[in-house]
């Protein structure tokens, strides 16, 4: 009898050592599945970027601003043929850029999806409306000769012109400045003419005819844009109020954080109140000034919390833990039911569990993740439990294995859903399984005494 229990204990020890080796070897197939998941995810992002370039990339709204051309003279000296110094005047042209006194921006986003093949990309349609009030300061430029008010223009910066769908309105609403036809946006032209100004280098402009005796005016505007991934705005006003709302419930705010925000299952709304003191460029500057206007911006990305590739990748990261738990469940089953499974059967069970991750990756590209998970988990449960039932010649024991595996897959899905507590839950699960295994094998050493 002593020899029997000694042999049984030795066989169990050898089996555990071999199972640990098999567990370490599972790194190879799991690594292959992880690499395949990464490759498919890279392809997905390439398609998303391509759709973004076609539909409209992430938009940055910067404007409006008033551009006022002027001329000035510079006295220069040169030597003539007789060696005498001659003074002469040279006329130069530059432009003065005046940012608004107050700026209110309201951006309303409506999300949509665009598909290409089996992939789809999150995009949006945006209505950007607002009001800007301008106050023209006293212009004190050395050697100023003239201000070309007839060539003044209002510019509006947009990071991706091809995504401008329609300019609903771009109107000077006061009588202190007037365009040739301020109520019809037909005289709006592409480009800003400010290639040196980062943040204002792209967009459109509208010529206006200013009267410097009337130094204040208000601009009302409404623009339809298309974009993807996110939207942001530059606080060009001395006081800037920005409001962004959307029917997408997962914002990821970037740049300056909003003063207030409200996020619900049906969307979000955020507000910013920004002073010009938060940035390093002035309200009035010349065209040739080297300024970076995008140093301060406020915006949001339309964040997709976890793509199906991210969920598959996370599940594969728990693959070794899950295979270990499956082996432990089978060991518990052997010891509790007084059954015996061969190492070949353990190996095939491990292969079946590994195949689950490949099935999950393949199905998640065509189905919702929950549906893909249920189908992928059903395969190993329906293959392992009859296999064990046949190996042990007991349908009841096969049913026990089916219940155990179903519980494991339910726990794994819970781990994937609980992002912040995934590691803690997985560790606790492994600890519980180990404690059960220790409890079942607690008397093994006594039989060897």
C-alpha cells in the first residue's frame, strides 16, 4: 500500500513538472497569435488613417483674424561712383494681424462610421458657429506711409481645407465695417496668405473694406466641417469661450482641460473660458513674426475606449494564466474524481485553449466582440468536455469539466470588462485555484510517510 501511494505521488509530481514545461512552451503559439493581432491592428489603423484622409482628418479651428496690409519706408545708404554716401528711401509692404477682442466658438459634432472592407472608422460632421468682436488699436509703426484698408481681409484658419463642407455664413454684422456683399459668402476665397504663421497657414479669407474712423465691428460665422478622430480650437481672442458638444459618449480632452464638462451615455458637452494670458503671442503682430499659435489649444478626441483588437490583445496577455488555470482545473478534476488523464490529453486540451484566441481574433473582425467571444469560447468547451467524457468513460465527468470551463471563460470575460481591476481579479482567481489544489493534495505527503 505504501508503494502504491508513493508511486501515485511521484507520478503526480512528474506530471506537474511536465505540465509546467508545457505551460512554458505555450509562449510560442500565444506569441504567434499576439503578433498576428498586432499586424491586423496596424492594418486597421492604416485603413482608419486612409479613411480620415479621404473624409477629413482631425480638425483644428483657428480664427478668425483681421489682416491689414500697410506700407512703410526705410532710409538706406550706399556709395555712388564718386565715393560719396547717398541716402535713399525704399518702400516695403507688410501686413498687420489683429486678433479678436472677444471670441465665442460653438462646435457641435455628430458622429458616424465609414467602412472599407471589414474595417470601419469613426468620423464626424461638425457645425462650427460663433461670433468674434474686433477692436482696431491705434497703429504706431515706424516710418509708416499708408494703410491699405481697401485690401484688408478676414482670415479663418482650418487645418484641412478639403473637409470644408459648406460655409453657412460669414458676415460682418455691424455698420462699422462692410464688405462688398457681406451677407452672401460667395466672395470668400481659399487660403489665408499667412504661410509663416503656424496655425493660420491654411484656411480661407474674405476681403473687406475698412474705415479706420470706425474701429469696432463684429463677425458672425457658421461653417460645416467634416473630420475624424477629434477637433480642437485655438484661443485667439483676448477672452475666448469655447463649447464642444457631441452625441459620442467617449471624449478624451487634450490641451487645456475644460472649465466644465458633462458626460452621459448619449454624449458630452464641454466648455472652456480662456484668457490671452495663457499664451505667449500678442493680440497684434506682423505677418513676418515667427510665432507658434498652436502652443495652446483646447479640444477633444472622439475616443474609442477599447477596439476589438485591444480586447483580443488583452485576452492573449492572460493566455498563459488561462492555460495554467485550465491545467489546474483538470488536476483538481483528476484528484477530486479519482480519474487519470494522460499528458497527451493535457497537450491537446492546451492546444484547444490556445486555438480559442485565434478564433476570437478571426471572429471579432466580422462580429461584435461579445458574439465573437461566445462563439470562440463555445468551441473549446464543446470539444474538451466530450473529450474528457470519452477519456474517462463518464458523461457526468464530462459535464463537470464543461461547467468548470464555462466558469473560467465567464471569469476571463469579466477580467476583460474590468480594465482597472483586471490584474487583481486574475491574480485572485489563480490564488483561489491554487488554494483548492493545495486543499485536495493536503494528505498526499501522509501516504508517503
